[in-house]
C-alpha cells in the first residue's frame, strides 16, 4: 500500500504543496525500505531516482541518500547492487549531499566484509562517488589493496574505481600509475586483465611527467603486442591521453595515419579513423598538410565504402576549420599545383557523385568548405563544380522520402546555404534551382527546401521579391489534405513568404494564405503560422490570425492567451509604422502601442494558471512597456528642450553654482 502511494506522489503533484509532497513521498519510500520483504525494499530503492528528479531539493536528497547508505550497510548484496544503480543514475544530484562524511562512512564500512562480492560492489560505489570524494585517502588505500585481490570480480571493480578516481584526483593518479604499469607489464597478469587496465592510462594527464611516462608505456605496448585487441585498446587509450593533455598530438596523428595506411586489419583501420575524428575536433590546428594529404591518399585508394565514409567524415570536420587553410597555403607555397587539382579536391569531386548517399553528402560538405576557404584566384571553376555537385545531390534526394535521403538532403542544403552566404554572386541561380525543385519534390523534401530558402532570403533580402511569385503559386496548390506532412509544408511555405515579403504582405498574399488555412489547416497549424508571422515582422497579419483563433479553443485560458498575442501584435504593428524623423507620429504610435500592451498584459494575467503562471512572459511584457514609456519620456524631453532652449546666462549660472548640468537650462531640473 505504501509503495503505491509513493508512486502516486511521484507521478502527480498538486501545485503549491511541493514540499509537503516531497516529504510525504520520502516517508512512503522509507516505509518500503524498512519493510521485512525483500521485494518491497528493492522496489522502494529503485523509486528514488524519480524522487530526485521530481524534487531536487538538497535537504531531501541528503536525507534520502543517508537512508540508502543504511540499506547499503545493512542489506544483502542484491540491495547493495540496487543502491549502486540508483547512485549511478543520480550522479548529477550527488553534489547536493550535505553530510558527505556520514554518507561515505556508512558505505565504506562494507569494504571490510569477508564477502568479495560485497567488497566489489562497495568499490564500484566509491568509484561512482569519486566526483565528491576525490581525495579520500582511505578510499585510495582500499582500491590499491583490492587491485592485488585474487577474486576477479573484486579486481574488476577496483579497476573501475581506480579509473574514476584517476580522472578526479591528481594525487591518486600519480600514486597508482606505477602500480598499474607494473601490472600491465607483468608476465603473471592475464591478457584480458591487461586490456581492462590499459584504458586507465588515459586519465594520467594531470602533469607532464605523468603523461610522458604513460605515453612511453602505451608506445611500448603498441610495438610489443601486435594482436588486434591489444593494438585497438592501446591506440585508443593513446589517443584519449593525447586529446586530454594536448601534448604530442602530431606524433599521435602520424601513428594513427601509419596504421590506417599500412595495417591490413579493418578493425584497426576503423579505430584509427574514429581516433582521427576525435583529434580533428579537438586540435584541428595541429594538422599539417602532410597529415591531410596522407588521409586523402588513403581515401582515394580504399575499396571499402564504410572506411571511405569514415575518412570523409574526418575530412569534412577538418574542412570547416583552419586545417583547410593550412593545406592550401602550404600547397600554394610548396608547388605550382592549382587548388582544384589537389588530391583533396579530386577526392571531394569524385565523392559528390558517389552511389552511397552518405559518402556523397560528405563529399559535398568538403567541396563547399573548400570553395569557401580557398584563395580567390582560380576559384571560378571550383565554385561551378561545387554548385553542380550540390544541385545533383539535391535533385537525387528531393524525390526520395526515405530517412537516409532526407538526412543527406539536409546536409546538402546546409552546405548550400553556407556557400551562398560566403559567395553571394551564386545565389540567384541557386534560388531559381530550388524554386524549380519545389514543384517536383516530395512533401518532406519541400519542408527542408523551404527552410533553406528562408535562410538564404534572411542573409540576402534582395532575393525575396524574385522568389515571392513562385512561392505564392506553390502555396495555392500546396494543401489538398490535412495530413501531418501537408500541415508542416503549409507552415514552412508561409515562413518563406513572410521572410521574402520583408514585413509587408500584400493583400493578394494574405488572401491566398487565408484561403488555404480555411480549407485544410487545423488550429495548431494556423497558430504556428501566426507565430511565424510575428517573428518575421508581419504583425498585422498575425493579429488577424490570432483573432480568428480565439473562438476555436476549448479553454478560457487559451482564449486569453491568444487575445494577449493579438494585442501585442497590434502594438508592434503601431510601432512598425513609425517613420524616421516623425516625432509627433512616434508619440502617437507609442501611446497607441502602450494602450494595446496594457490590454494584452491584462489578458496575459488572466491566461495564467497555478500550473502555468506565465511569469517570464508577464515580466518580459512589463519590461517592453517600461522601455516604450522611457522612449516616450525621452521624446517629450527632447521636444521640451527644443521649444525651451537654455537661456544665454546658462553658462554663468553653471559656473556660479558649480553644477555643469545647469548649462542645459530648466530641462536639467525637470
């Protein structure tokens, strides 16, 4: 009965009684913990993460963890395992434990048990707590002792705990490094245990000497143990250590590229690619031209699509960083080869038309980034090749609604938008191509293409007028059914039209959109379009849509919410009509806008509920009202200064009084 009550507390909470509910839920779970039935105790333990998630109060979390520590100390191994899982799931709440010493004391008492499984669970528990007890010497000592245990379960738990503490504590890492090295190199250590010990070395990055000794050991292991598992684990640990310490990354790059080029094992090549991708993200500035060139040569000669895809993923990451500039600057300095004749460009051009869509997508990304970063000379041909590659991929994917094709389409469109932002002279033809493809594409592709057109029109507003006619024609025939894809298309097309119209919708455009909304759009779609109109500055149209939506909702709170949005849109419409230099018009517009804002905030207050108080929205509108009132006061002050300038003796008065502000006349007193 108590646990069902606790579950009800954790599933639903009445507003205004959160503290009461938290305490009640904790009391119900505590009853379960003190139950004599093992099943009820376990069920109570596993409900604690929900309690922490719903009520993340430090006092409650502290009390709850102390109760769990008691269960850990007094319960059996299965209960201890449940507490361990709860602790690991609630890692982000550990720092809220107030009585850390008492909590650790209760947990640590189990380390002296004669049961190796109990000790193993305790070690894993200590490892999970490493973030809040990184310098506990008794925990350090117990971990070192357990590494020498004859029980495999306890040793594995000690390795987990040692890795956790090494990541948090410099002293522990320095003290355990030699012991771990001896165990790895020891002849009596089984190979499977060595494979579990090696990853611990990636945390030995707290100082240069520690990192250097770990690198030497890993280099020795790579050279001495050529078996696939040992090479994979050692190489990956070597890369992680280099990425953490940012030392010897050039050497690690050469080592990984050597394995990628010379090692025939696909598993080793795949690991080298993943590690190269990590180093490309962490330290692209350390990639010299020779590294990138070696990777290009491997990608050109590799017969496996999966490995080629991985190498292209590394190159696409590098192509968006300074590494690509270094590649071409060194190429230009070292030889007379044109940029478009380098291996990197050849690889990208070849992959743009690859049968594998993922490979083609990475090829397009690399080629577009090259076209953006390449020196200005000899760029025309490269730009044309890039646009052709992007357009061919778009044409292929726009008529395919499969997830892989849509992912590739989004990648290609993102590259196209980035290219046009940096090369505006290519925009006109690209926009014409996208408008033509809109009529031929499937619905999901049209949505992505509309997003791309919106981004292009935002960066290049001059293109808006040219695309508006085609977009309105497409909107007339866009919706025939009320399916989800059709509704999404209506919203996306409307967004592009708002961006292209540049805040001034013509009567024809409004009529077309309204007609479609009346025919096939549901209320949620109309609301989304109204919201987009507000975002893009079409406040008059958004106000009309909010007004027609008010009577279509089932709750008075929603009615007041929509009414407030209508008033805010009307206020912003008044402000958008103000012309530069028209101060009298500005005063009347601000007055009218303030009137609408006051009506709107009254509706917004009425729309709030105990569960949704709309605090941020109300405070934001109050700040907007204060800003407009301040601007109104500023205009009044400026007009007063203009009609009543300071007298001729204002300077003398200022000198006499010692107040320099008196130079402005009576306006300073006002």
